[in-house]
């Protein structure tokens, strides 16, 4: 896949996340509590939109660090269970 193709795809995915957040807010009349994304999507968003995912928060769980980023003010958790550029809004 060409780099320019990847950038366009990331823009589309970012727009999809934004759209799903708005739909969630409309449906449940509340902000989502969590955005779960694949590691590949997290890295792509960091590269493309370095200013968006620049705030992290980490907690320790059984000697393992759990890192949260923030997107639209919503905590984002990177999941190894999701593949490619998948995400979930919760």
C-alpha cells in the first residue's frame, strides 16, 4: 500500500471514529467512556495527528502498565485483540 493511500485511509478512519462518537452521544445521550483501538491504528493516529494523541495516562495492573491516550477527550485503550485498523466505541 502506498503511503498516500495510507494517509487517506487514516483520514477516513478518523472521520469514522468521529462519526461513531457522535452517533453514540445521540443514541445514549451521553459521551462514550472508552475508545478501544488496535495497536496499528494507535500508531497511525500518532504519526498522522501527533497533537491529538499526545497526552497519556498510565496505571499499573499486576506489574503491567496500562496506557490510556485521549481522543476527543475520551480515553483510548490499545488492544492486542483488535487487528489492522479496527476500533470500538464503548
